[in-house]
C-alpha cells in the first residue's frame, strides 16, 4: 500500500508542477512577468 501512496504523491506533484509551468508560460505569452 505504501508504494501506491508514494506513486500517487509523485504523480500529483508532477501534475502540479506541470500546471504551474503552463500558467507561467501563458503569463509570459501575454506579457506578464
């Protein structure tokens, strides 16, 4: 069970990082720094 929990946390962190990167990219495209 611990492996499943760890894998889930890693997956969520990757998704969260991707969302933050996407937001930063859209901000830079629109000229916001």
